[in-house]
C-alpha cells in the first residue's frame, strides 16, 4: 500500500501515552499513516522522571525517542502546534498554525494539566505549577531569588515538587496539605506520621489541615492566608493540588465528558464518537481518571489492538505504587485502607529508624488484601504478587512485615508464583512467559529478557522480580552459573552493567550503596569504573580514586614509579613535523623513546608531576591521548595499502585511521586492538587482533576475536566482501555486544571461547541481528562516539585536575627522590628492582 | 569557632610507629582537602614518604609508609583502597602487582610475609598530623 492511500490515524498530544501509542502501532503494523500534533515545543519526554531535570538531566536525556525516530518511522510530527478544533462531520482537525488534516481515526492523548484551585490572588507572580519542562525552567529561574517557598498539596506529585525545592537550595521549604495527612490517597495516618518525621529531618516543614483562602502581595506573592486565621510568608508557591484532565477540545467537539471532567470512553477506549479514541490521563475509563503511566500504556495497547483487529479491552488497572520520595521508600498496594471487622490489620512501626509497615489480611488469616510500606519497601513486589495471585499466607503472617527471623525468607518466593502471575504490568508479561524465555530461548540476563519479552522496559519496577525469576529458573534447571565480580558485589559484570544503565547510576559509591557491601576493592572499583565509562563516557578524572592507577594518572605506571606517555598516532601515520615534536619533548623531559608493537611511539620515564606539562606541549602540536593506559581501543595497525603498495587493493591506511578515530577512548572490559591490511598478504597482521579488516576485490573481509598475548589465537571470519559502511555497522554491534556482556579483564578471544554457540552464535547476533539489538547498539555506539573528548586535553585545561599530578601533596614541586635511572645505548632505563 | 580534633589511633599504628612505647610526636602533614576522599596521597615528612588515606566511607584516616615491600616501589599512596571480608578490614592494593596490605596492622593480606609500617593520624581544624 502506498503512503497516500493508507488510512490516516491522527494523534492529538505527544506526551508519554501518545508517544507510546505511536511506538506500539508502528511496531504492530505499517498499514496506517500516523500524524501527530503536540502542543509542547519538543517531542515526548519522560514526565515520570521530570524532577531529574533538577538533578543534572537535560531535556535531551529525558526525551523518549532518539533523534530522528519520527523520520525513520515515517511518523509525521507537528510540535508546538496544538489542535484547536475537531470537525467530526468532515473528519478534520484544525491546528493553531492553520494545518487542516483529515483523519480516518483520531486518538486523543491530551493528558492532564495541574488543577489550580480558584483562590484570590492565585495569578500573582511567583506562583507556579509543576508539569512540563517549561514549568521547571520558570521555577528554576525564579527560585534563585527565593528563600521561603512552599508546595501546595502533599500528595505524590506535591512531595516530588518539594524534593525539587530542596534540590534548588531553597532555605525554607514547606509542604501545605489540606487533609490531615500526607499522600491521603495512598497511606494512612500512622504511615503519614512516619513519613513526616523523615521529611522533617531533611529540612522540609509540613503544615497539615491547612485550607488556603488567599494569595496576598503586590504584583508578586508575599503571603499565604489560611482559613484558620494563620498565614505564611512566601517568595514562591508551587501548586500541586491534583490534576485536571485536558478535555476542552473534546467538549468543544461535543464528545461526552464526565461530570467532574475526563473524556468518557468504553472498554475499547472509544469515545462517544466511534472514530475517536481517548487514552492516558485525559480519559475517563471505568469511572475514573488514571493518573499513572502504566494504565495509560495499557490503554494505548487496547487502541492498537482495536485498530489491528484484536479484541483487547480495558477493564481497570491496579493502582498499587512504589516510589522513592526524597530518598524514602513509600509503597501502597492492593486494598491499603481496609480495616476491621472486614479484615485483620498487622502493623509494624519503628519510629527510630522511620519504618512503618501495615498489611491487611482476611479475617481468617489466609489471604493478603493490601498494605502500606514506608521507609523500607523491599518486600513490595512479592507482597503485591501475593495479593494479586491470592497466594496462601505463611502460618504466622506477621513474618511478612517483620522479615523471617532466622531461616529462609518468609512467605512466597518468586518461584511459588502461579504461571499466570503478571510480573510486568506495563507490558503484560506473565511469569510463564519469563520462565519460558529462559528455558527455551536461552535468555539469561535482564537485558536479554527485555529484548525477548519486553518485560521491564516500562517503569522498570518489576526488574528485581524478573531477575529473581531468571536466576530461579536457571537454578531449578541446574544451570546456575554466575561470575560474580568479587566479594563486594553479588553480580556479574553484565548484570551490574544492566543495573547501572537501568537505574542511571553515575558513581561508584551509588552502585556500592545500592547493590554492594563492604568498602569495595581493587577488583570491583576499576570494573565499575569501566562500566560507568562504557555507559556514560564521562571523563574518568571525575572519579579518580576508583580508577586503576594507570587510569587515575592517565598514563602507564612503569618500573621505578615513573610513567609512560603514548600519544595517539592513528593508523601509524605521522607527519615529519609531529615526529620532530615528539623528539623535542622527549629530549626536554629526558624520556626514553621506543616504537611500540602498535605502530606508535612510547615515551618512558616521566615523573608524575611532569605529565601535564608534557601533554600540554603534545596537545599544542596536535596530538591527543592514545589511551594506552586504559582498557580501551589501543591502535588500529595498518599496512601502507593501495596508496603506495603495488599489491594494494584499497586504501588501508585511510580506513584504519577512520576506524581508530571512531572508537578511540571508548572503555571496554579489556584493551582492544585492530588492524587493516590492503590485501590478502596481510602485512598488518590483522588476524591477530580483536578485529581485523582485510581488503578483497569486492570490499573487505571482517575478522573478529583474535589475540596476540600469552595465548595467541587467530581471528575468525565474520563477514566477507562487505563495504566500508557495513564494516563499521558490524563493528559497532560487535563492540557493544562485547562491552555489555564480557566479564572484567576478558579479551574478545576469551569471551568468544566462553560463548555458548561460539562463532555461529556471534555471527547470528552481529550479522543476522538475532537478538534484535542492532539498532540500539549502533545508536549507543554513536552516542559514545559523539561524546568523545581527549581526557588529557581536559586535564591540561583544568587547573584543579592538573593539581592532582604531584608526588608529594605537601611539596608539589618536589620530585620523588627515589626515582633514578641507568643508561643503556644512549638512553635512560629504569633501575633494576 | 570551636576546635575540632579527632585522632585515629589504631593499635597497630602506635605499635608500628613508636617501638619503644613512647607517645608519638605529632607532625603536620597537609590539609584534609589534599587527600582525595576514599583514596590516598603521599607526603614528605622527615625525608620519609608517608602515604595518607582518607577512608571517607567510614570516616576513618590511615597512614602508612609509601614504599611497597614487594619491589621497593614508592607507590602505595597511588593504590586503591577497599575492605576485606565480613569484618571490613580496610586495605590498600599496590598499583604494581596488586598485593594488598591492611591499613590497620600493616600485614600483607595476599598471603605473603610482608609488612608495612603504619602511623596514627590526628585531624585538627582541617589539618592532618601524623604521629611519628
Ligand atoms: C512531576 C510528575 C511526576 C510523576 N511521577 C509519576 C510516577 O512516579 N509514576 C507514574 O506512573 N506517573 C507519574 N506521573 C504521571 C505521568 O507523568 C502521567 O500519568 C503521564 O505523563 C500521562 O501521559 P499522557 O500522555 O496521558 O499525558 P501527558 O504526558 O501530560 O501528555 C499530554 C500531552 O498532550 C498535549 N496536549 C494537550 N492538549 C493538546 C492539543 N489540543 N493539541 C496538541 N497537544 C495537546 C500536552 O501539552 C502534553 O504534551 C508524574 C507526573 C508528574 C507531572
Ligand atoms: S597487505 Fe597487501 S597491500 Fe598491504 S602492504 Fe602488504 S602487500 Fe601491500
Ligand atoms: S610483554 Fe610483558 S614485559 Fe613486555 S611490555 Fe608486555 S607486560 Fe611488559
Ligand atoms: S611493588 Fe608493590 S606489589 Fe609489586
């Protein structure tokens, strides 16, 4: 079907749910043309994690789609152009910028806006809502001059906003709540009490039972007046008093709406006009507005199913939640409030530690109905499963909140869940689906499971359960093999990498705090440092103490305690001018020079304090770090190729330079070497490298997983006669696969030797894309490539970083007196040890 | 401002530094901020090279000689710190061959017969003093 006569689906609103709908519809079928109108000035972003905008995440980080996604998918997106009218008779929408677009099917995903109560003075300067990136920009700007600031509303979103006030450095932050407790929809008074105590410790002041009468002041807010005749002086107010569905467009078009707002839909998410659907926070489904993202995704799925002749329907959604509010775990699940005589309630409270747990069980003590967890919600997932699957309780149900006192864990384990237990509610994945993926498709990691079943790709809340299920299934089948990193982490490198990516962890301390124990060691610190570098490509100098000594000083430590300096010489090609610079620098700092096996020049014997000066001179002359100190790409060796050699088929030097410059600086489990030869004579010894590229009549042959070193191994053929662009694509995939799955300090050859299925499996993954990861890996690699910076340049230009390169911190100019050299063939040499 | 003194007198340190049992003499080494947190750096005191470690995860300070007894390299201050076992014995790993040493007793923890000297540390008003 050509684009012109495909039926047209118009989506109004490019928020979280509208975007998910486009993704799911594109994945399900290509028989529609999708046209999206969004009011906000940017494509959809992750509103759930909006607050992280104040913690260093950029709008770009929060974006839900990669640049170019809409073009690639052929989805037409009009941003900053809201629809202002729907003409249902002619089946047209009119946008503000004047676009008139016809539709066959229309999907309203207009979300909701902050509910702003009708209080006098509410329009004053300094009063904000908390919903979009633009709102946050305004708040950040205004907060610079504010000392006293409050959030109106102590619900889930209000407390998020309060955290933002803390992050913005407000000196007197308040939370004002109308009800007699915090989070009135999720938790009870006793729970609120514990939560208040913990929040107060963090500097938040909490005012309950406060009904606001007026916002007073001149042009800007100065005071808030309450019904009980008290008042509060404020510079700034953020309103978070609930949400109001954006149903104005639907009203205007004469669609049915609820008495308290929301676009009325049936179980197929159809509005009163069968050609128009409504999903997400604007929809009134099963008599309520669902203010969470998971039910919105479910609604999107329902509409996709309707459009593709499925018969999925929406029958309500579990609103159990678990969140970390300002560092405090808060969870509420099942029927959180039911009390005697309909049930028995068991409460555990530790005021000292700030922990509150309540569970409600049936009067006969056999089933769990729901509960509340504050301060420690580790048991949330399994308790929720116990409710949803009506699992039997242990003989002493209080064990569920007290934890088992000695012996095995109380209550049901993951493996006791019934097959149909819903593990991932965002993507509707059952326990059976997960176990089957492990048994029949050989999935052994969370990342693999995401690919295979999509479990864990939504809110991510089920990931711990998914992990336990994978481990449990493997164990039950006697396939329990795990290479834990060291005594401090119970994970393999791959598992830790998955976790770090998933939870967006940026520092070693955070990783150790979340998943480790003890104080770390020389094994896990550099392993985590390498993972962090592979994931985020931040300058490793930001966390110097977890780097191996070589990475800490960006140079290789040598016998005698001096360092070596190895600038990058891509492909081994160097101009006479640069050679002269190397000679001059070596002479000036009295360095030993040697040509390395990787076609570059190594300068040995540098004092730690001289390193920044040496590099400054080299960088001025156009050199950059060679990463000889890092577990990273070393060199791509090349033969001279067709430019000079009479046998040469292609320009091997140019290609080697291109490849070396592409992957320079990228951190990996171990060092990586490459080679490019201009013909089958193989002068560059490419088949002894982690990747080797050899020219053929028709293109290039690509070899991978070769190794020199103590156990030499030839690289094996991955693909034949491919063009340069394909070489790069395959290399991207191959390297990302290696970086994400190899154990620490494992070269590609060993990694392949341990791989189930060996080379044919690797070929399937890289060439045939059997895991469906190719696009993601290529994109991830491109991100790493784009974020490359020369680490030495950053050090040289930063006086604070430079300062670290001293031997004695109390005598920065003094060199290590224990360093001394012998002479050999007219150069220095390290003293024997 | 009130003065703020904390001493880190681990038993091994006193024994190691004052074999005759006399009280250590405190020498000013450097400022607190000269030592990276959860890492080490070297100072020159009395013509000796002393490695100082800021074990900030546990709020502890340690000092040892900078020389690794394995190949006599002045390198321990550049080593990585960490802990061993359930007891969380604080340790440092030499960057050369990764032999590890207890920061409390100076004992080699990787099964060899080496020992390094350790020293008591005192922090006062943001300044670090080593007992020698
Ligand atoms: C600070 C904050 C924290 C949150 N935390 C959580 C959480 O922890 N867990 C959770 O499950 N949920 C959370 N939520 C709620 C979650 O973000 C929403 O449930 C989700 O975004 C709803 O998606 P949506 O697409 O329905 O609405 P939205 O994401 O609001 O998208 C609607 C879009 O439609 C646009 N629009 C409106 N009218 C028009 C028009 N006429 N033409 C074109 N475009 C239009 C809007 O500008 C908007 O961009 C949080 C929300 C906020 C604000
Ligand atoms: S590999 Fe071929 S092209 Fe390259 S130098 Fe050797 S003979 Fe020449
Ligand atoms: S082969 Fe051995 S001695 Fe030679 S450079 Fe490598 S590690 Fe050092
Ligand atoms: S010199 Fe210290 S371990 Fe080798």
